[in-house]
């Protein structure tokens, strides 16, 4: 083989290396745009909320990244009422057989975090009265007491809406279909009708 015959192979190798380098550059450019640099809409409050990332949860109950009802290391899960957590895990185990995963957007929250969400809601909606349709005060919020969970996937919400009563898990508010609380009697008589929003809930007064 002479030198002229080797040139096409060398050119092909150079071209291949160029393609690989270009792909690597595009990959690193993409991964540099982490979720923490983007604004997301928080379904738990119906407003733009803190962005999620993969840095793990904080101690105030703010969930970052993907969290399930089995993540004991996450404060938002670990501080839930034990009976509520047991019911959620039982339901999640059965839902998994249908290919459904329960991801959690919000569970337990600290009073400070709840107060931050309320201030954000007032700023978003322009008044305390309107904000109350979405965010409770730290004293009245079932999230602060560990008695509520917000499910983050639409397929899981739909599954729980259909099957949740059997586990005592009920939707409470019509405007927040992702919000579930434990109602043990529901396993016998079904869930009660939902309130239109939290302002109609006597517990919020």
C-alpha cells in the first residue's frame, strides 16, 4: 500500500473525530442548562414556584428532583403522619402493578416554608383572600402537620382518584386534584364530596 492509498482512511478518521467532538460539545452545552436555571410551574400552588434540581431535599420540606412515597431520607416524606404514609405506600405498591409510580410534589412542610409559599401566593394573586384559595396559613395547613400530600404525576392522580378511597386516601379540594389526605372511613363509605377550594374548608377558618 502506498501513501496515497492511506489518505482516504486518514481523512475519514479526522472526520469521525470531528463528529465526536461536536457531539460532546453539544452534550455539555445541554447539560449545563440544569433545571435550577429554569423556572417551573408548581402545581401544588398553581403559581410559579422554586425550580427543582437534583441537589436533594432541604430540611424545610421543599422537594427537589424526583421523590417517591418510599424515600425515607426526604424530610417531606419522613415527617408525614405514619398512618397517611402507610396508606400511600400501600396504594403505591398496588398502583405499580398497573405501571403507575407515585411521585410526590409536596408532603410535610415546615411552618417557615409554608409562610414563604403564602407570601409568594399573595404576591402572585394580589390579595390574601385570593391567595387563600391556594395556600393555607402555617397554623391551618395540613402540610405543616404532615397530614397531606401532593401527587405529582397526572396518571397517579387519576389512579388515586379512582382507587384511593379503598386506602382511605381522598381528594379534598376541587381546585387541587393532586392534594390527598387520609380519611380512614372512606374505605367503607367512600370519599366525601370535595370542597371547591380551601376557603370553603372549615379547618381553614
